[in-house]
C-alpha cells in the first residue's frame, strides 16, 4: 500500500514539474484557478513524498489546502524571490546573494526533515550492494572511470564480478538541491572535485545524461542498463533500485537508511549553530554509523508576511509539521529532526511576523 501511495505521489510530481516548466508563475496561477487553495509553495523534489503526505493530512485535519509545485530547489528559490508563491522549499540553503535579491525582505530557513542522497545504479546480474568511496564516485561522475570493470571499482568489491560495459552517468538537468548536496559532499571529500566540477544547484557536468527531478533520474537509471545516478532515498526505494554502500568519515561502508541519516545528524550535532541561522551542511558527518551524504531540507518563508491571513496559516502549518508531521517521517524514508532541535526551530518559526507586515 505504501509503495502504491508513493507511486501516485511520484506521478503527480512529474505532472506538476512538466506543467510548471512552461510557465514560471504556474504555482500562482494554479491558486487562482482552483479557488479553494489557501497557500501555494514551490521547490525541491527531494522532500516531495513527505510534503505531499503532510499537505494531504493537514487539509484533512484543518481544511487548509496547500498547493505545492515540485519543480526543483532552484525554481522554488526563484518563485519565492519573485513573490509568486507563499513559501519555497529547497535542499540547498540560499546564498547571501540570493537572500539579498529576494523582493520580500529577509527569508527564514526552516529545517523540516533529513534525507539521504543515494548512489543508485542498474548493473544486471549484480546481487549484492555496490561498495564505493567518495574518490570512486567522483571519478565516475567526472568521466575518469568509464567501465564497470575498472579496477578502481572492482578493488572495492572483491569477489564480485562486474561487467566490462560502459557506465552511463545520469545527473540532474534542472537547478537542484539534490545536486547541491551531492556536489557539496564531493567538494568536501575529494580535493580535485573543487577545481574540476565544483558544487552548486547547477554545475557543468563533464559527462552524462541529464534528467529532470529526482523522479526523472530514478526513471532513467531504472530503464537503462549500465546507468548510475544520484537521487533521494525514497525515490530509489519506490523504484526498487539498489543503493550503494558508501565509505564514511570513520572509514566504514554504510548503506543509506533512516537510522544512518539520524546518526549523521547526531554526529554533526556539535556543529549545529546556537543562533537562528540554519543554513548548514552535515555531509561527511563524523560517527561510525553516519551515512555520509545526508542533509536537512528546508521550507523557506519571508520573515515579514505581507498577507496576515496567509501568514498565520503558514505559521500554523509549520508548527504542526514540526510536531505531528515529524512523526510521519520515518515511514517515508526520511529522518525526523533531533528532538532537542525542534524546540529551537519552533522559536525561529515564531519570528515570522504576520501582524505588522507591510
């Protein structure tokens, strides 16, 4: 039943992304055409499965309807900056430059859940999880390793027979927080990556085929023997795709899981800011059981809401998400926020002003 529900969510994500690609103000226009929508949002595909569940459950419980366009983090940041949606969503924290260009003033980053970016692949006949290091991953995605039988892969997988066939790299074609997390990880763990590809929501890939959204990358990998790509964990599970065990900071090979993402959050706890800016990275976190490509995902909101009614509805939803919503995270392959962090994030939500906005 859970797989069927996620399948429906993925299909809806594809439809929403295609519709929005032709019109940068789709989320805004959809709100007016559907009449009953209370809030509109746009952004990351990474958290789409859980956000869809939250929005559906919240509508059932409160009657407040939220329309969310899953168009990628870059698109969500652009639409929020142009004030065509009530909130944005991103897996890539906004830069100071992006924040300064937002038309509605200061933007608050609200971490909602944590997820894993996984390496997924289609290698016929391979029955055990592929084992990889950050260096091997970087070499594959930069085109230095082109065959599955390359010794730089086979040496990490003793006793496993890998075919002497070409590797097809699949990467995101749109501005993506998933890409940001993935390239942030490689930038921190492989020195040469910074001078060759770098990190960002969009980078110039040396090799490979582009696909739109997490659902697009997962679909391309699933249908193409020899392919390898990066997606959020829920998308790999939904498509019954294998995921690689990746060597973490402690030197241990770790498969992606909710427990391993939770361990990464715990390992990075000492670096979490005591202040209110949650634009933080936890890739390559310390800890023996930490999955190394883990990240927060954020809802982005203007601190000073220009519509008092919508502002209150947004704040009410965020407070619900940080309590009741967190309890639903694990079932959809996301890790809930650490308990001690929730109260601090709620304090940040309380800074959203919908009474005196001009």
